[in-house]
C-alpha cells in the first residue's frame, strides 16, 4: 500500500510554546502510532472499516489502537449515522489538536495547512469525506490486483503538499479565457500508469452527495452544469497537461469522474452530461456500484449515455469485478 505522505514538522522554537504546549510536546508516541496518525491526517477522517482495509488488519486490532490514541487525547471520535440503516451509527476518527501538535514536532519541516484546517471540525461534511476515502482505498487496491499499474492520488485537503501562492490547494485551477473566468478545485486528482503498455491516464474526481443543484442562473453558485462547463474548457485548453511534468509522463487520456451517492443522482447527472456530445470525457458512477464491483469493474457511464454499456477506468482488457467486502 502506498500513501501520499511528505515530510512535515514545525519550525517554531520551544521557547515560544506555552506551558501546556510543552506538556504536549513531551508526550511520546510509538512508530506505529505515528503511522496511524499520519494516515488519519492524510485522509482527514477514517472509519474503523477503512483503517482495517488500508492496513490489512482485523477489527479488534484497529479498535484497540484507536482506543489507545483516544486515551492519549491524540484523536477524536465522531458518531456518524449510517446511510440506509435506521438507528445504526458508526464511530469515525479524526486527529485532535494535541495529536496534530505532536506530529508537527516529530518532523523537521511544517504542515502546509494551518491547524484549524488540519483538525476535522465540520461533521456535516463527514459523509462526503468518507465516500472520498472509500474511493481512494479502492484505488489503492488496483495496484495490488494489477502490479503493472501504478497509482498516485493527490487530495485537495492533504496537509503534506505546499499550497499555491494564492493560498489555495495545489490541485485548484484558476485561469481566464476571452469569455470565461474559470475557478474550481476537484476533490482529487490521480494518475494511473500502465508500465507494460507504457500508457498514462489523468483523472479528476468529484464526489457528489446530491447537495448541489444541477443548474442555476448564477454562474457564481456551485452547480453541476457550471462544474461540467469549467472542466470542458479546462480539457479543451489542455490546462491539465501541467500534471505531465509532475508525473513525468505524456497522458493518453483525461477523464472527469463523478462518484454519486445514489442511483437517482447518477441518472440526473447523466442527463445533464449527455445533453452535450462534447462531454464524453465525463464519466459517472455510484457508491453502490463501487462497493459491489470495485474500481476494476465496468461501473462508469461514459459521457452520460445510459443506453451504452458501462466502462472501466482501467480499460476493457484489464477490467475485473471483485468486492473488497467479501
């Protein structure tokens, strides 16, 4: 399993800390505790099942490790209601202020995000973050199933990569054409390389929870139609090629992925995308299909055309179906 983790730390001298902060610094953590804290930081918030799959360990072991971190005040538990199950909830974990401070002082650099952005506070966005994490976990398993594939994912919220000069995430986009001013930030950007075929594909991910309207008269309001238009201009102007330098490759294709939380939402976005034939680079799927068939499966509606067979992001010759939950 490969994780996108860079060197981080604090350059603040010890003399500038308060007495309570000095107590935090004196706390010791084991290498395995540090590894788990780094994972939680990178993913923002993690459920027990997600940690199990990331590390390939059992539920009891994960629960024991999380409880030890909680007792040390290094993480915070949040109680989240499960979708589709009345009264059922699950605990998810995020790093605490103490945990973030300790991790800072374990390294020789610094976080690129301030503490208020590192520490997960908005519980209302938890389900969005968890679905994004599920996508990333499934993405990691592509390399395990198909060793010839290499995968690298960049999150919009990672604290381990520098921000742009304007203070926005590294994967944010801002540019102007003669008619439009484009400004957007995907939930994630990733590259899949096939070493045998010497091919590379670039993907941008939008996790959709059904909270945004499909269209609106205001171009300044977040909506699906505006997002698609922005990405279309981005694709046509080949702005995405800036990532060729980062991954030292020439892309053989570019895809925008919409991962939705329901079949109804998938159909709505497909109708929006399918109204313009130039949107064939936009692919749509659902959480349900991801869980049932994995990212190796033919789960994506290409160009919003619901009447054609679904496709796999790894192509027809490599596609496979294998749920992670069997």
